[in-house]
C-alpha cells in the first residue's frame, strides 16, 4: 500500500457512520471470560458473535536501536534453539486484555486490542518497508488466522481481515499533512495531547478575573512569573488542603512588608500597579477549610477566615486618605491599594469558600447572594462540596460587626455594609428576601450550581432540575431531562405548567450501555438551539450528570462551536469542574457518528451555497436559510409545549431508521458560536470546513481518531483520576 492509497482508505474510514448495533455489545467485551458482563448484555456465555464490520487499525513499526537489535538477535537465537527442540511451534495471536470482574460499561482500556480483531491492519514504518516491518505483518497475519479459526471453532462467525504494509517512507506522507502527527523535526503537528489540552482548557476557564475591587480569583497558573506581572498583583494567596489560615503574626509581617514597599519613591508617587516583577510580591497560603465536621473547628476557622477577609479588604481597598500617628518613616501617610490574587491548582475548588466568605464580608451579602454574585456578576465558575455548606452558613452567621485587624492602626477598617448587616437583628429579614432564596434552603441543593458549559448551556444532575427556584435564580428557562424526568415533583411540574420552565422530557433512555441516544440526540440538540435563538438558557441533566446528559451536551457543542468530538470532549470535560464526565462506550460510538453527520450537514449547506451562487445571474451569493423553517420537513415541527410532552424512546425514535432521520436538515446554525469560548470569532463560518472553531487551528480530518486510539487516550486521561 502506498501513502496515497492509505490516505484514501483512511478518508473512507473516517466518513463512515456505523450504527451502534453493528458492533455492540461485542465491543463491551463479552467474550465469555466475564460471566457477569455476558449476562448483563444478554450475550451467549460462549461469547458474542463477531460483528459483520471491517475497521482500520494502524500499527507503527519503529526500527530497533542497536541495543534492542542485539537483544532481539539473542532472543531469536534462543527461540530458534527452543523450536528445534520442540515438535509443536506456537503461532502469533492477539493479546486478550484482562477485564475487571463485574459489569463494566466503560471498558476503554481494552478497545485498542479488541478493535484490532475486527480491523484490517496497516503496518507503517517511517523509514519505509524493510524486513522487520514485513515480519511484523506476518505475525499479525498469523494472529488473524488464529482468531479466525478460534471463532469458527466457537461458531462465532465474523469476517476475514487483511494486513497491509505501507511501502513508502515518511517523506511520501508529507503530501497529506492531516495524517502527520509529528513532523520530520520531531515537532508535534496537527495533534492534540489530551493531558495538555485538558490543563489548558481548565486554565482558560479559570483565568484570573476580578470579583471585587482589586481582589481577583484565578488558578495557580496566574501567579506572576520571574519577570512578568501583567495584572500587577501585590499579594497572592494560595488555597490548599495542607495549609493553615494565616494567623495574626503572618498578616502583620505581610502588612509591614507592604508598608515598606509603599514607601519607595516609585510607589509613593502614586504609580499604583506598575507591572513590576514578582520579587516584591507577598505570597501567603491559606487552608481550603474543606471537610470540617466539629463545631469547635467551625468557630475557630470562621474567626480566622473572617479576619483574613478583613485584612484582604484593607489591603485592596484602603481609605483614599488615611491619617497615621506612626512615627516610622517607612509608613506612608497615604495608603495605596494592593491587588490580591486568590488562587488554587484548578481555580475553582479550594478557593471557593474563601471567595464566598470575602464577598459576604466585603459586599455585605448573605450566603445565597454571594453564590449568585460570584456566579452571575463575576461570571466565575466555582464548586462547593455539600459537606462544606454548613461551614459557610457558620461564616454567614458569624460575620462580626467589627474585626480587629492585626496590622498598623492606620489600616483599620471603616464600617462596611457587611458589618452593618451583621449587627442587625435576624428578625429584620423580610419574608420576600427569604422566599427569593428558597433554592438555597431546598433539600435538593447540594452546595454547587450546575456546570456552566456555555453562557446559555448548563450541565447538571437531577437535583438541579428538581430545584425550580434555583433554575429561576440562574435565569434557566428550558430543561432537557435525559431519562430522568423533572416533571414529577409538584414544584417542578407546577413551574412547567405555568410556562416558567419548558421541559423536554426524553423517556426510555437508560445509562446501561444498551439503550442508544442517537435517535434522541437530534431532538435534544434542536430543542437547545431553539432555546438559544429565543434568548433562553438551558439545563441538560440526567441522574448524575456524567453520561447521558453529557452526551447530549457534547452533541450540541460540536454543532454550535463547529468543533470535533475530541476538542468538544476536552472542553466540556474541563467545564464540568469537579465532576468527571464519563459517557460509556456506546455513547462515544454514537458521538463519533454524530460528528460525521454534523460535518456532512455543513458540507451539504456549502454545496447548496455554491450551487446557488452559480445560479445567481449577477454572481452575488444571496443569503440562504438552511433551517427547517425554510425547508418543509416530512412531519411538522412541534412547538415547545408539544415537545414538552413528547416521549422520545422506544415509541418514537428507535423504531425509525437512523438513515431516515439523518435525511432531514439539522435545524441548528452550525458554527454560530465558533471561537467564542476562546475569545475569537470565525468570519464566514458557513464557508469554512467543519472544525473551524478549533482553538488550535487543527483541521477536523486530522482529529478524526481511530476508535482504538481514541479509547486509549480517554483511558489514559481517566487513569490520572482513578
């Protein structure tokens, strides 16, 4: 096989949209070795018959180093002697990866080996064809024959597969840039490192922004480097579990250092944040105060945190003209503000309690108000564990009317709205204020909001959906329930019936590795798009918010942002915060098919534009509306109220063929939000090929990964957390 032939075969493979029923439950690993797995998926205990499917697996055969060559020759000599002494010679066979006992819907680790047994194999070496590559090809051929004979013996059927060897060296592949992952100089090219991209996505989401005057919240990557301090931070406070809350001595020493720095001519002249390097920064560590359980711990930690909040406010927002009685020349008579950065490793977990405490203290807010202020006004994503809500309530109720600062008298705080509010009697709270925060006292509130994936799209769990007051507080107007209805409890049902919330209730979708989502995917995606066009906000949920609902969100993100599955997955994964998204194997297979469908939809619209341009007499392209409103569908589009009561599942989706459903145009403005999460726009997005929203600029066909390779990358990424 030449490089050109391989490129053609690879393109044909990428264009396939194979229904899940062709390869599942086979890919779940129902070989008969795991009785529980076979029983759950109703596969014969002797093993699932091999699918009538031909995949593609590429194997890179590197040339051995001299040391490896010597070792191989030694082993070859030993093997030859062993074969001479034996009557029976073993043949090559495919590796059978071990499975964990019990039922597993996410067998990503076994997919590369499993998928190879139903694939044509392509052997490639950067140096071209040589004896070693041919030998490796022969071994794979032997393994295929062994697998074929084993399946015949067990009456499992299946196809016979081929082994190809690429005859050309790396130079020939340079004509096909989308196939090159690393160029001739060893530089990565058109590839995504899953670990690096996940880290970049998290840093981009949590990059430092202001939550109050001169108080910023961010991740540890925002801490100034050796010679750069673009945000002009003076104080960096890192929150983590192993630290303690700074005591009065540390705060006093920090104040003295800042006073001395303020006395320098450059500062005393009022230049303010001049972007100096971090050598003059104050670095403090603070406990995340997470997981406290005892009342005694609550009291001390609350006192320490509030004292720190008072110190931060005094540093960030000193009185404009403060008089001092100090005789020390180092203490200026006019205080200058210091910009403070609160940061932690991920930018949204360990800093959450301190950030909320500071907003309560500095802005005079109640705890529910601080939640909404940080989420809505400051536009920060944050995560609070349910176990920490009790401590936050203690902080709210312990806010003193006067905090004794451990610094020079000139840094004492003037009365703030927070101190005035804390001094007031609890009886002064109005019934209206209490009712407005009913979401916070709702037993279903678990300490964290649903994850904001896009400005109008949230991903959460069932408890989020069953808290209509919280949905209202966040401005959420539409709900997509995937397999777990949000209409049953009286409050949620009443909100839907009153028209305050529109609910798309997708029924008969279990997270069991058996029920598909492809037939419901389109309905949900078009529903979300309709909500976006009307200016609404949407919550997509299932029971936990990691599999079914995540699959729907991924499908929408691919279309709205014009991004591939790989990049959409890494974006959504990072924005789900402390919840690890885990669509199972079958859903990922369907998402790969959906990616192909969205790409084909965009190509179809581009072809229509070209044809219309050719038919236009003056050569100008008129605007074409490719939505369903402009093209009559075979069945009428249901309004939101009817969609709300339309069950999608066994009764109205699975019975229809996927091909018939895909024949209709997708009612989504593909690429409407391309580039928006990354701060750039895509001009003429309708004229660009699918994948134009990629932050890395990598073409979509370069990120259409082989199934086995994709699963291997996901498994490696998940291993960092399990």
